[in-house]
């Protein structure tokens, strides 16, 4: 489903860009009239694309979480392949909109170092809090390593599955495909919030929403601010990589 091109409209009062169906300008509050088009999943290809993509993605995640079909990494690997193929298919269908995001714009070593440092520090804090919470309230101390320990080079497999794969595929899915679909029908600041919540919901953990949603919003802000996916990918990778090393350290494998 290719993104549906829509005309550009501006507020008469402040000249801020608005959507055709807006009743009020989000920037200055000026009343824009009552002739806005009604947007629904039945008449808008962008909303249809976002809906289909997210529903398939969520269905797969629900199947993994609530069935016993994917209880080892041999099977989870194929789930990862399917989600990657799904994401790449939708990205290819929207390649003209995705292509500019694949360039590393506004590159800056200081900004990059700050991005990595923030990811590592925030990940360490989150993992310490989650570990203490799980132990205090549930008496559990779950190890990621246990899922990969029976395979050759388990640490490298963990780094791929927990850090590299999600950083690339999830950023392309949520800050690429879904963001671009929704950006044609919503104000971009709202898109950042919506995709942040969708990212959190997709992980199917109520407790994790308290850090996954801010995480998703932050990388959405990076995507908007710098016009590229790569800062978000690097932040995501660094955050998850710290989670891998924290898990290995805490369970005596590092």
C-alpha cells in the first residue's frame, strides 16, 4: 500500500502546516472550519496500511507470548525472519518515503557519543530496577542467557537476537513504516506519541510499558529531529546491548 499523497494546508493565522481534516490549528488554536474530511480505516490507504501492518505484527507477538509453539530459539528464529520480511515488504512498498530516513543525516560525533551514553546509562538503570522488582515481588530472576545457552556461541546469538535484530527491524517498523503512514493523517508530534505507545504495547508487558513507551517516544523524537532512523537504531542497539551484558554479568557468564 503506497502512502496516499495529500495536499498541503496552512493555518491562516500562524502559517503552520495542518492536515486537511483538522478543525483547529495545533500550534495557535485557530479555528480552521468544519469542512475537514473524515478519516477512517475504510477510506484512507495510509490508515489501512498502518492498521494491517500493526495487526499482523501484534498477532505474531501474541502467538509467541500466549502459546507454547515458540518455546525455543529454533522456532523464535523463524518468527524473527517472518517479522523482518513483513517489515521489509512494507518498507519496500513505501520506499520513496523510507529512503531519506536511511541516510545518516546531521552526523555529529558529540551527538552520537551522547546518544550511546544516554542509552547505556538508562538501560543500566532500567535493568537494575526491573531485576530488583522481579525478585522482590515475584521471587524470580529471569535470565536471557538460558534461552541461548544450548546453542553454539550463545553470547553472539544473544547480541544478534536481543540487540542487533530489534534495533534495525523494530526501528524500521515503528519509526519507519508506521511513522510514515500515520504522519500523513496526524500531527507529527502526535505520531511520535502514538508510535511510542504502539511500540510499548507490542512487547506485551504491562510493567515494561513504564519504560518502553518513553523509550519509543524518545527515539521518535530523534527520528523527527534528525530526519534519519540511524540515531534511533544506535540508541536502541546500545540500550539492548547493555541489557545483554547486564544479564551475562548478573548470572556469572561474563
